[in-house]
C-alpha cells in the first residue's frame, strides 16, 4: 500500500526518490531486478537477492547460483548497471517503484553478510544458493512508473 498524507506520511516525502528507494529496500517483499549489458550490447536481467541499502550511497544484494547468467561477467566488463525495485506484494496493482543507476564496486565471496544472505534464502527456499554479494555505488535514483499506455508491441 502506498502511503498517503492521511497516513501521517506526506506525499512530498514519498515523492523523493531516495526516500522511496530506502523504503523499498527496507522491505523483504520488494523485488530488485539488475540489468546489465555485455560488450556487444546484449541485455541481461537477473534478480538481485535480498537487495539492501548499506548507506545513503551504497546498495548490495546476492547473486543466486545458476540464475544470474552472464550478469557478473558483464559487471566486471562494464560496471555501470540499472536496478529497478518494485513491491508487488504490498500492493499488487501498483506499478510504482524506483530505478537506480549504479556502479559495480566488487563482490564478496565469503563473510558474515554473505552468510546471512545464504541463511535467509535457505530458510524458505532449500536448495537455492547465493554465490556472491554484489556491492554497488548509487549514482542516480529516480521514481519509476511504466508508461500509462502500456507496452510497445513491435511488428
């Protein structure tokens, strides 16, 4: 459910993209999609597991084993990417979200944070595994809303 002024949250507050991004990243029901391109310009999209905000300028999330395709390789070759975050659970009819332009800083393949991501995923999805924690610097944040006229169909 999107906060309204009557809920004690001003609409101006939720219109701020950074505030909205922080709100979405605090939810465990949000879905984060990471978009990259390979050197030939071919797109790759993967889910970023348990995306979360480290501080105002950095986000991180897990890469799931055998799901992310060429995403990690693409990030090493071109560190610029886009993360779109939506929350279909809180309000299935809403299409609002946030779009972050990010720069890939590196990956953790061990450590406490990665261990926590692995345990979290195993708690409800046995057999699935997070192989690394991807770290990003946030370059820009903007509110995301698909066009009202729907998808463009190519003939």
